[in-house]
C-alpha cells in the first residue's frame, strides 16, 4: 500500500520540517501567581490540600509557604477567553505551519497529548513567561482518525529572572478527514524509517494472571517466549495449566521457544475498534516450531500478503512499559 | 460415557411465549423476562402458581426468584442454570426435562431475556472486562492483550482455517445469511421482516473481521423468550398439542475452550456438536434423513457449516455443497431457521430457535414445512453446547426406538459421522 506521490510527499514534509526550531511566541502572564486563581482552580478540581490555600499549613509543610498546584503551569499564561484566532495572513510560524497543512488537505485537528515537567514549585508573586517553539513535525502517519502529521510544540516556562520553572510538550495531529480506519484504500505514504509513535491513548487490555500463567508474561517482559513443559513427561502445553492431563504431574517448568513458526489461521479485525489498537488489525493463530499454538498480532506485513502457512518469527511489542507481548512478522524480515 | 440415555420422550414442551424483538425495548430486562414467561405460561393453558421449576443461563441477569415473584408464582422446588450464553439453549431445556422426569417439579419455565442491543452489547466482547486472578479471566489473557476481543473475532479464526482446508468461500457462508433473511422476510415477528438480502448484498456488506462480513454476524437484539416444559402425561391434558422432547443432549468436547478451542489437532470441526449428535441419534434411533427441518445455531454463518457435517447431513468439508442451490431454504431438502434465525428474527441466545422448532411440530410456523415429524435444534457453537430433537406426539404410542447404531459411538475429537 504505497501512494504514488511519494516524492511530492517528501518535498511537502521538508517544507513542514523547516518550521522545526522556530519560536512561535512568548506570552507573559497577565497576572503574577496569586491566591485567588489558585483558590478557584483547586475548588473546581476538588483538591483540598491546604498547602495551596492555608498559609499556616503551608508554612508547616516542606514548601514553607503557599505553592501553586504544579499542573496549573499552563494556566498562568493562557491568553484568555478571546484567545488568539488564526488568520490566513498570520505571520506567526505556528499559524503558517497550520495553514500549510490546511492547504494540503490536513484540515482536521485533534490534540493528542500533553507532557509537563516541573523544575520547581511556583510561589505567590512569581511572574511566568511561556516561550513556544515548534519542536517536531512528524512524517506522514496513518492513524485511527486519518492520515496526518503530528506537530509537537515545546513550551518553556520561566520566572522573571529567567529561571526555567517547567517545560511542556504539546502534541496535536493535523489529519485528512475521511482517511481513517475502515477506509478501504487509504492514501498512505511510504514510510521507510520507523519513528517513535505518540503515546497511545489507552493501554492494551491487561491479562488476568494467576500462578498458572504469570510466567508467560514475566518471560515476555524479558523478551523470552516461554512454553510450559511438564516436568515429568516433558510434553509442552499452551495455554498452560497446573496439571499435566497426560501423565498427571503437577510439576512443570518452561522452555524458551525458538521464535519461529507458521500462520495456522488469521483474522483481520475492523470492528469494533478499541483505542489500544490500530485498525485494520491482523491477528494470527501461530503454530510454533515446538508444536504449540498461540494467538498474537501479525506485524510488519501488508495485510494482503498474510496467508495460512506463512513462515513467521517472533518480535516484541513494548509500547506499554509494563506489558510486553509477543507478535509475529514474516520470517527473515527482521535484523 | 453412555451415549444413549433414558431421556427418550421424557418430557414435552407445552407453552411458548416471547416479547417483540427489537433494538430498543424501552423496558427493563426484568420486565421482558416476566412478560415472556407470562405469555408462555398462558400459551400452555397454565397459571403462574402451577409453575414450580425455573431454568435459565448463567449469563441471564434476571434471577428466577424475582421472575417468579413478579408472576405471583409462589414456591419453587427446582431452579438451575446452565453456564455461558448460546451454548446453553438446549441444555436449559434438558434441565427441565430432567426435573419433570425425575419428579422434582411439575411445570418448568425456561427463559432468556435481555436488552442486548440497547444495553450491554455482546458484540463489544471483553474489552471492558477487568483483569482478575480467576481462571476465566486468565483464560482471556491469551486473547485480550493481543486484540482478539469479540465473539466475531474468535469465530473468524476458525472460519479462515475452514476455508483453507475445505475450499469454502465467503459466498458459501453467505448462503446461510441469505436463507435466514429470506425466511425472516415472511415472518412478521422477525426484526428483518420484509427485508430479504441477496448474496451480492452479503458480499458487499462491510468487513467486521475478515473473513466475516457484517451480514455473517447475527443481530444484537432486545427481547425475551420463554418455554414451558412438563411430562408427556400432563401435556396431553393441556390445550396445545404436546411437542415431545424426544431427546436432549449437552456436550463439551475434549480440550474444550469457551469460544477459543484453537489448540486441538484440528480446528475445523465441532467435536462437541458431534457428541450431541451421537447422544441424540443413539437415544432416538433417528438419523439425518429423519428431519424435515432444522434450527441450526447461527450466531455467525461460518459455524453453521460444520454443524451439518457433525450431524451427518454430509461428509466433512462438504457442507458448502450440501447448502448450495437453495437446499436450506423453504422447498429445499432441509429448510433451516424458518423463523429467520438469529440473523433475521432476533438473537435471543437460541431460545427463539427452540420456539420455532415447537411451532414447526405444532404446524403453526409462518413458514411451515409440510409433514414435520422431527426437528433438530442446535445451540451455540465453539462453546460447551447442547441440542434437541423435537417431535410430534403420537398419543403416547410412539414406536420403540430402533436398535440400529449410527456408528457414532466412540468417535472423538473431530471424527466424521457416516453419511
């Protein structure tokens, strides 16, 4: 699934990439950090920690004085209700970049995520300035919403003396409406080099674990594909169970699979779509060389090339830090 | 294991009742259950205080004591549940047969009620199910983290392998959908009344999970169905002609899993349905040629095909030929799902199919098949399942079952019954 206009795509990307590193603007907070705004904010959020509102309690705390909630960071320099509307003739680099994407058909916009780092707590009287820089424009990505580009803006927050008090990375997706999942032939650009995906909005469903199956997921964290083996008759079994139904033994150990196998059967999921996954989602029933079968995603393979009997090898999906799962790709496609 | 049991003609179905079938009932699941049970009891010519037994599915949300209380049914001496969803359908009836034949209850109501479209949708699968340290939750650990989350997805894995081994195509699956929707089109109770489809419609419907199109998948429905069971002797004193439960069987196969028996040597057959067939045939002495019509469980069309094979209507892998040329539509050699099935009428976990089997024996179906003596009814596939043979009552003078065996005894794990 390659689109014809790859060269145009590369030129377009270069034009977008030219905005990387350009400073967008610097917003000076209209008011210093103050008790009234803090009180309204914590009341709205329902945070009753007295360190934000009670001078005595705050004085007795490790902070020694009233502090602002750390996650209010962005609130101090927000432009207010009237905001800043973007116009076609706008000279602000961010507006120019967004207009460029609009003109190329990427008219959809959605905020995907925001990361904040805090260098120090803010105190009453701090006067905050926010400087925004276009950090990164991604290559064209195929997402659930449609084909588009992620734009990451870095915002540095400083106090009056120039001390860095916090940093924010703010990511949006500009996409072409109607090119998302479920579209039969979405225009997808060739994408030779893997780039870090933005964080998923939802982690993949967790496995229910018991003492009978925990070893598999612990092994996966170390990228080891483990198969349960009866310690008495040596038969391999998956899914694992506490007792060998052949010889009756309760003792078992594990062997590490070589990672090679074949596609015994497979499906391609379209609906329903769960936020943890990208669709269409191919999933295989993989028969390992050792003889057992397991269900896992098929990756790094165009859907139309997946076939029963296809030779595959294990790879690992580690986008969740606490849940690594095996997946399978065409044999020899790695390394 | 005995594949012939003493349940031959041990009970009769005397009442059926249902709510309307819709996508949004506008009523509580409890109210649906009560309405359907009340209708079934009335159809039987009984009053609620005569009901002393209640059976439903473990997936049912309406407790039997609450349903009985609503109906003013008073005391009960028998209550039981069969695990899971659609596979339980005929097993629920078997529970009632066991109860009345053992004398622990006189009249048993079997029911299933849900707002399965406007409430919790079964098609959504287990995506929201929290991970727990239970055996059932650990079972989903082999599917949920990998994205295999819904019944349609679990079934599609079998369908792909079946296509690979036997050369069946999506069009072959589509013939089940076309038969269902053709029959639903003339059933005013069906959700898809007056809405038949063509094979082309089936082929052009969107993918749900390849190789399953939208029109390979049953509906999600709101509604309820109830069925009243008693002994044949009592049945003969009631207004409706008794519909004998000639035999009722439950079955789980070797290395059975709940929808994901992917680890057997072969995954293209339904060994549990074969075990149902062995029990039903050996108990009744009947064989595949003795059925004039059948209700073949149809949550997803691909798994209708191996059912014909397991029940010996055709050889293994030959179902695609057996169902060709309108054979399973009215006028064909084995019309199936004359109510429209769960694709056409409603998805009530198989209970509405049992009711259609009753109507066919009574002679009151809107799509009546002529000369019905016996109806085969099956329950959910790829799960622990069940099946029934329903038959006409010949005044208590039924012929003794023949002693011929169909050679099913001792076959396990995907053996093919003879033709």
